[in-house]
């Protein structure tokens, strides 16, 4: 199964927030933990994955901050794509701007 890379930009997130939040949740991603940075859908073997930056959280679910970078700490995460964008009214052609 081959998927073309689809990049979802921060601008896309702002424009399509409700649909993208529902899409993220359907793929097992808590949208509140996703940093406002590009997400990428890409092929990985015989399936597709979503790569994104997630906030590093403490035991109580609060974001950890990097004193030297003066921002929240993030880590790259990968989730298997189980619910396509189209199931949420989105088309890859609308994204990546």
C-alpha cells in the first residue's frame, strides 16, 4: 500500500480545527497533546502512519518546559493511520498550505 506524503501545516490546523481534532481522536491521538507544528501522513511498510510532535507531560498531565529553549518540550510520536482524512470531510488536496 503506497501513500503519498501529506503534510498538515499549523495553518491547516487553524482552518480545519474541528475536523482535524475529530480525525486525530479517531486515530488515537489526543489533540490537546499535539504541538502546533506540521503533522505528516506517510507510508510505512504496508500501512500509513501519522508523525507529529507531542508535548512532554508530567505525571499530572502538565506540559514540561525547557528553560533554555523557553518553550514546551516536545517529542516525535507516530500513530498508525486507521481513520482517513476523507472520513472527516477532508481531502489531502486541501492541506499543506
